[in-house]
C-alpha cells in the first residue's frame, strides 16, 4: 500500500479562517495533515519573524479528525519554522498555505503572509504552494475551487518542483463551470498607488490610515493579472533568490 504524503498546512488569515478549513478538507483527501497556523489574522506580514517576543504554541481541536493541529502566536513564517523544528519528526512532503481570502497576484506576493509561509517552506527544502481566492469576504465560497486545489496539489506532488521554486496559485471569483482553465503565468508589473489618509482621534491626536489603488501597468497577455481578469486560474512559479542576474554585468563594469 502506497504511503500517504505528509502535508503541512498553514495560512495568514488565522487558524479558524474558512479558507484554511477548506484547504484542510482537500488535503485530508490526499495525505496525512498537520496544521500549524496563526492564532489570529496575520495578513500583510510578509516574511516577518518573531525575534523580540516569546512564541506560544497550543495544540487545539478544531477538526476532530486531525491528530495534529496547532495554534501559534507568531507570524505565518514562524508557523512554518516551528512546525519543521518542533512538531514534525521529518520534513513534510509538501507545504500548502492558504486558501487566502483575497488575491496574492503580481507584486502583492511581496507583502503576502500566505506566500511568505510557502517561501519559507521552500527555503527549508520543502515543495510548497500558496493558494489565494479573489474574494476578501470571510464568507467566501471556496467550494467552487476545491477540485482545482486538489488537482494542482496532486500534480505538484507527482511532478515535483525545481529547486528553489514555489507555486503562487490565484483563483478568480467564479463558479467552477465558469473557470476557463489554468494558465502558467509570469508576475504582472502592477503596483499599489498608496495614500495615507490623515485623521484625528477623539483626543485630538493625528493618525494615519493606509489607502490605495491597485494599478496594472502591464499589457501582456501572459501575466497572472490577465489570466485572472479573463477567467483563468493563474500559476506563477516564484523563487526566493532575489538576485537580479541581468544587472550583474553592468555592475561589474562600474569603477569599483
């Protein structure tokens, strides 16, 4: 009998988030699931880690069918680190992060706690995927994408990934039969045009609230933004090696 893969599940919306519970439901069909996730929402934390505070880890029972489910006081990256170091007796066969309430397409990947958890797993030599849905609602409908999540995870386990590569998977907010297919994409050149809204609290002290508009500067039809806007699931292979190799020759010509 073939041994079921060991799957680490985490997220950044918190351990009780519906997107994570949907991801767990899918992963239980595939392998042995261990959950380590933040005890509260940690969206936008990027690759932050806890260095100046203590970390707390508590075994919880949210899904009675799971033997190992843990709530962590830290960031998504903390969750992956502590799972590999303290909980798992061996490295997992795959780490899946999400399903995030909201997209992590284009440059959003830089800020994403969901994707940073997956990247951390990849840095530890673990095959990893981050999943996100274009719906920020707590009551988002994840049922429509479960089949695709299962398909992508199983194919990744079967095929493996190149060293240092992690998958960033984003789903459009569509019904299952409306999704046109899956596109392998590049990250779109899109940015946030940000503004800090100045306000005054009841004590007369000024404070600021971050607002902004997401602007896609990229007209290419091979990007994640194009795929999502046109009814496709986007898969972008990302890497944690941030070296700009194309710039090295130019810098080597400087008088340094």
